[in-house]
C-alpha cells in the first residue's frame, strides 16, 4: 500500500504534534501547563447549551440536515452581520454555513485552485492555508508578515509574474498568530490588488469579536467593492466558546459561495440541525457572554504583559485575539526556546516558525487557560531563564 504523494508532502498538523508532546510529558509525571493552543477553557453559555439539548430531543433533527444549512441559521447570520458590521447579505446566495471555519478554509482551495496554481498566503499564518493549497495541488507563495510592517503583507513586494498566476489570497485580521490588526485602508489596498489581478480574497475573521480596550475589528467586506472579489470566513468557536461544536460560516461573493457550496455538497452532509439551532441562540441572543470573555482575555493579556516586561522579553501588546506574539530571548530560536520552556518549566508554547518561516524568532502564548495556571506558567518560565 502506498499513500498519495499529495499527503506525503503534508507537514504534520502543528497542534496534533503539540498534543503528542504534552501527552508524553504527562506520562512522565510532569504537570504540564499548555499555552500552546487557542481553545477556550470556559464553558459555552447556558442559553446556547439549553437550546442544543432541547433540539437534540426533536426526532426531526435526527435526519440529514440541509446541505446549505437551515434557512433560519442563514437568517441569523445575516442578522449578525447587519448588527455587527452594518452589512447586508442575501441568506440564500451570499451565506454558507460551515462545519467550523477550518472546514470551509480547507475546501475553498478545491473550488478555486488547479494543480500548479499559486495561492498568496500569510507567513506566519494559520497552517490550513498552506495545507489547503497543497491538497488542491497548488503552490503556496508566502507573503511575509514582518514587525516593521505591523505584520501586514507588503503587496508591492509581490511580483507581477506571481500576482498574475495567483488564484486566491488569504488574509486574516485580527491575526493569528501575530495578534496584529488591520485598518479598512489596508483592506482597500487588498481589494484594489485583487481587482487588478482577478484574485479571490478570503478574509479569515475568526477573531473579530475578541478585542480589547474599545477596539472593534472591522469586516473586510465593509470596503466598497470587496464583495466583488472576496468572501469572509467567520467562526462561532472563539466568539462563543464553541470550539468543540464545529460551526462557522462564509459570507460574501455569490459566485465564490456557490462554488464552495458545490464542493461541500459533494463531500459533507451539513451541520447537525440541533447545533444550528444553538448557533441561532448564540447569534441572536444577548452578547454579554462575548463581552465577559473579552474582559477575561484582556485581564490575562495584562498578566502576560506584566510578566514578559519583568523578563525583558519583547512583544506587541495585543488589541485583539487570544494570543501574545513574543520575541524569543537572544541565543534562542523559536524551536529551541519552546523546547527549553517545555523541558525546564513544563510549559507548552507554540514555536513561531511552525506558522511559516517568518515566524522564526517568535513564540505564541495563548490566553485560553485559567488565570492561576497562566500565572504559574509565567513564574515557571521566568525561573527557567
Ligand atoms: C485564524 C483561524 N482561522 C480559523 C480557525 C478555525 O476555527 P474553527 O474551525 O473552530 O471555526 C482558527 C482556529 O484556531 C484560527 O485561529
């Protein structure tokens, strides 16, 4: 038996690797604290859980769901986008429910990339942009996100030859892993670039609701003309502590939404209706639970900032996301620093180079851990230096 070349070329999935390391250390008896993955430890709000339980008992929901999501869920998405971004989408043609945004992000490449086509992806970036490209037979072209450019890609550095061959550009702000944010002026540059070279823009807005200090992240689609060239991926995972539920959505360009939907109808059978009802409860209900989480993450961000300052480590204080992107101390690489911390402090952080070559020299700290454990992890890191 021989596996396909397509998967032989795939890197191991970063977080699956981190999970293995944690399991090994725990088996050795180490009390490991993981700041590696962004996965909220607080539970999903009761009103959302209650809706799931109620709808799970209805046998109507035990059958195959609609391929395109329940009309009621798509309407709730439209309402959310209207309320939050002042944007109107047609629930029948411009909104597509997803089994988590990761699913849609992985599949969009199958809809738009032929073997040999180029994709423009951020470096460092969420690993699925790279993997999705490879699975479709495409060639990823990295757009470096550098501190000197506020972690925005410099579009003027993309050659005419590459731009002409590119089919998709992925961007994502608030950004994972750098936690950088973008302005509408930057999004406008992206729209102009995409129009010039006829590229589909995919904006991954998984962290749009997790922001601090009064900052409200925009939608890429707020830029006039953005819908002509782009779609946005949204997720209920981080917003409502629903990572395990697997529900998200894509909105925007009708042709792109239809193409992604065509791939999906052939490979999956939609989201359990009871989860979609719970999603409606989340999107339509009180957003106090979101505010509460933002306050919790802001408090943890400040705990991390104080500790990093004490250790004289450089970092940019995030305005959004649940991550802090930290420069490793002199003498370390991303990997050697992550390994040092794991071995000497029993703390897991993600090495920056795992998100792409320009992540070298950084590690990412996640704020999705209880305050006491976060504080203990920081003390242990300090003692290890
Ligand atoms: C930037 C980014 N996009 C998308 C996702 C996927 O989220 P989900 O599939 O849970 O909606 C994540 C998860 O960590 C992420 O960090």
